[in-house]
C-alpha cells in the first residue's frame, strides 16, 4: 500500500515526474494515466473499476462535447461531474 507520506510514494512521485518531462509531450497523458492507475491500484485493485469507468465516461463525453454547439455543452459538463 502506497501512502502519500511514505518513502515508496516519494520514489514513485520522483520517477513519474522525471518520466513526464523525459517523454514527448504528445504521450505524457498516457504515462500520467498509467501512473495514476498504478497508484490507485496499489492501494486496492477494486479502486480501479470506478476510476476506469470515470475515465471512459469523461473520454466519451468529451468527444461528444467537441462535436456539439457551445450552448449544449453545459449538459455534458453536468453529466460528467
């Protein structure tokens, strides 16, 4: 279990910070997504289910929002909260 005030978390944070700036900007979101999934999964594997579901919901709502008029985007923002 990785707690925020543990040595493991400090090493994890340092590694993620270094890797974030070492890879090209177009792939940083993938690395940060994988790091966050690893962090939450290290506490309890069952935490990944709602997190993964939230990621999928936000992704598809964001794609839907990109194709709608600005006035109708508010509905998708309310759903994604």
